[in-house]
């Protein structure tokens, strides 16, 4: 049976991980490569690196980072943040990333998804969606772009379904309402998107308790959970999460 | 020396990185002379079947001749699918035809791609998995799969709502649908075993 994935997310700026990291025995807590390797040893199923500066200048450093991670970490990893063209996707895949996530640029130019998928296949194109509950209609979620700063008219569930048709192989779904709150993933949003698509959905935003992970994987029908601070600050290890999921009859790789 | 076939598809670099990590002497090339010299060949591949076959071009015949003459070959992901007779991914395409059977879509009703870590149970006699126990998790990412139809093939399966063939062996020909280069320590051990098999053969 396919296992549910547990994915730490590393925010990267100028080749350094910027959120706090509390691994013991780490020579350099800010080095994305060393951290990635540490998470891999700890049993992470996959890694996500997000370039949070995403400027043209930082693009060069992210390519170098991808090359270094690929030389040292032998589990799959996704890279994202400010990727605008199929050429950039191509370059990052060639540099050793398994998957590339696109967000704002895909909203502005949905053809980007198709162009990127045509070359190396759907499985390497991740559509990242930042969604928040609509104020006017609480049964819906709207897509926000530019790191969540700009709301659009797109409905998150409809956008996910359309992206699948365009060639996306996976949805990385972040609830902006939940993000950073540690109040738990948005189970309702995740389930709505997971029901609307046939591709895997990674739940993100709001990871706090182990129970919230169980809920979003069960009731939310997510295929994977992504978390940042609970891992970086050492509240839970990957092993803690997987043991708890297994106790709750969720298949995990251990 | 293990030769990784260089033919303009994804994951070539990841395979080379993993081989370098385990200290394996590796070359990335598609030169006929290098194919002859190699102790074993790896055919990687992250791409659509038809595209991968067209990128192989005349190298396909060289690989086939070398393998029929006894050269050890490992196909990974689409490289594994290319070992079979044909695929219906975006039209009908001929494969290398080294193993009987064809490539078909994962049945409807299941999430596609089949993406993530799944458990593969090995029959005891499969050499690629020597020392790995009787089962292990590997990383998969694919929408099509190869179904062998060849009495001389050993197959190990994974469970994805149906019995999905995860790896095959037919004499000197090995194929893995999963990505050993991205399956952590278990995957590196598969590559170590492959190197050992090549050294013995070479």
C-alpha cells in the first residue's frame, strides 16, 4: 500500500535556511544541504525547498543549491519560489530536482503548467496553491498569488481541477487561514480539493499537533503532510510523527 | 565501469550522483565504443515513452545488441518500461522488446501518478535485492506501468490497489519501475548490488 508522506519544508534565502532549526549535532544549522541530509537520515519521505527571495539574482544561487542537494541527498525533493518560465523549470530539473513547484506564474499563464509537463512528464510539475476562505461566501476558497499578498477571482477547488487537466502532477495546497497558526490543517479545504482531483494533494499550513496530521490525512484525504516550524524547532521529530500516524492506522514508511 | 546512457531525459544526473556516492566508477555517454567497454549499462529515464524512444534513436539497436550478447542492463522508471515490447502512452510506440509484455496506464479510480514510497516484496532469488531482507520501501513516480508477459521473467510486486509489477529480471536484464537513486539507503543498496553483478559479469 502506498504510504502517506511526511515532508519538511525549508525556506531558503541567499543559500541559507531562514527559519530556526534546532537539530542537535548540526555543524551548520543554516546550510540547506546539511539540513536536507539530516532530515533524510531522520526518515523524511521528501523535501521541499522554497526560495523566498525569488529574485533574478537568487535564481543562480538556487540552481547551485539544487545541484549540491542532489549530490548529497538521495530522496526526492521539490524546489519552488518565483519560478516563471518553462526554461527555469527545465534548468532546475536538469540540476537535479525531482519536481518544481509553480504558483503565481501559473495563475498568470496557465500554459506554463502544460509546457513544463510536456518535457519531463506530469510527475515533476507541482502546482502550489495558496488559498483562503472567501469573506463573502464561506463555503469557498479563493486563490491568492504573490506569496499570498494578492487575492484573485480564482476558486481554489476549480483551479486545482483545471491544473490537473493542464498537466500538473501534484497539488501543494497551503491554507493561508491556517498557516502559521499551529491550529491544525484546513481539513475542509484539503478534502474539497482532494475530491476534485485525481492527482496527489500535499496539505500545508497550520501543522501544530500530531492529531491535526491524522485528521488531514484521514478526513482531509491528503496524500502527504508538509510542515516547517514544528520540525525546525524540534517540537516533533519525523519519527514522532510517523509513529503517531502508524498508531492511528495510517500507512507510513518506517 | 558502469555506463549511464546519456540521451536527453530527466534523472540522468540523479542516477550519476547516486553512483558517485557509492563509489562506483561511472561514465555518462552514448558512444558505441563506451557501450562495448562497459561492464554494465544503466538506462535511466524520466520522460514520456515515445519521446524517450525517439531520443535513444540509433543507440537503441546498439544497446539491444550488447544486451543480447550478455551485457548487464538496468532500466530505471521509463528506462525499465523501454525494455518491453510496446507502450500505449500518447499513441502506440515500440520499445526495445527485450522482455515480453507491454506498458499500460495505471487503472482508473486510483490516484495518478502513483507517487511516493511503496513496499516491494522480493522473491528470495532476485539478485538485485540480495541482503535487503524480504521487503523494502522504494520511491515511485509514474502514471504507466509495464506488465510482463514472458515466462522467463522474475517479477516482484508492490500493492497499489492491484498487483503492480515493481521490478523484473530476465537473465542479464534488470528493470525497476521505482527510483533507486531517490530511495534513500535501500535504493543505494540496490545500486551497490547492481555494481557487484556488473563486476562479476565484466
